[in-house]
C-alpha cells in the first residue's frame, strides 16, 4: 500500500527556516519524480518544487526559487523541502506527491 | 492569476453530465499532458485523469478527460452528490520549467 507521510510543519517567524520531510512507503521514491505542492487554506493548489527521478534535475516555482531546496535521501526513502527566509505568504498546507499519490499534508504557518 | 484558467464554479443536478474546462497555452496544455484532480473538503487531492484522458484504476468511468489544442476538459456523467468537490487541472509548462495548476472549479450538485 502506497503511503506518503509529511512531517516538520509548524509555526515559524518571518525570516526563519523549516525542513519538511516526506517518508514514502509501498514504493521506491527514487523511481519517480517527486513534488511539493502547497495550498493556502481555502485557496487553490500551487506547485512548489520537483526533483526528477534521477535526482539530477530540480525545478522550483519562481515564488520560492533561491529560498527553498528540494532533496531526497534514497536510503531513507524520504523527500525533503528545506525552506529558508520564510515569508508570511509561505503559510500553507504543504503536500508531497508523485502526482499520482499524495500525502495528507503538513501545515506551515509563518507569523510574527 | 493562474497560468491555467478554469471556471470558478460549476453545477448540475444528480444524473446530469457536467464539463469543466481548463484553458492554457502552447507551452503547457498545447504540448504536454493534462492531469485532473478532485479534492474533497479537508482531504488531499486525488488523481482522476492522467495523460489527458487516462483513468487510474479505481476511478469510475463516469469521469473522462479530453484535450484539444491548448484547452482540456473534464466531463462527469451521471452526476452524484459525492462528486461535490473542488477540481483542478495541471500540466507541465515548458516555458516556466515547472508545473502549473488551474485555479480550481468548485462543483456543486444541486
């Protein structure tokens, strides 16, 4: 059974950092392109970042480029999103997904 | 303002057929596959259609996808109350080198 479980969300002040994790089970994460997608509560979906299956190519939305870094640890079958220089507008539920399977999301709140 | 344009709302009565449109450009829908997602309140998105017109196993054949040029559509036939949800289209955008989503369509079953 495929499962993606995110963790690491929480409350952080503007300018702060957080690292989100997404542990996969039931499939090998490195065989797939993996994404982070976020959603402000009550609003639409916004794609954040993609790491291709080979790990060599990473892509970011303009809104997070230079501040967020996507990575993965194949030995732990886990995807990460390092978020630096956080802004109030980064407040959202963050989902990891391979576009077929999605995690349940983890809430990040950036607030003073 | 989303790169892919969807109507903010749609509605239908039980048993009816409804369609939701998704308009893009040559750099996204025009040259790449379209994906459709259903999001029920308080839950993660669920894949309904991939590669523009393919259904994952377990998705009822009441749901179908199509693409023509720079636009795509999701059709739901035999509308049911449990279809009431938000629906999103998505595609890779070669100009942006990233994925783009539509703004979402809230489907109401009257």
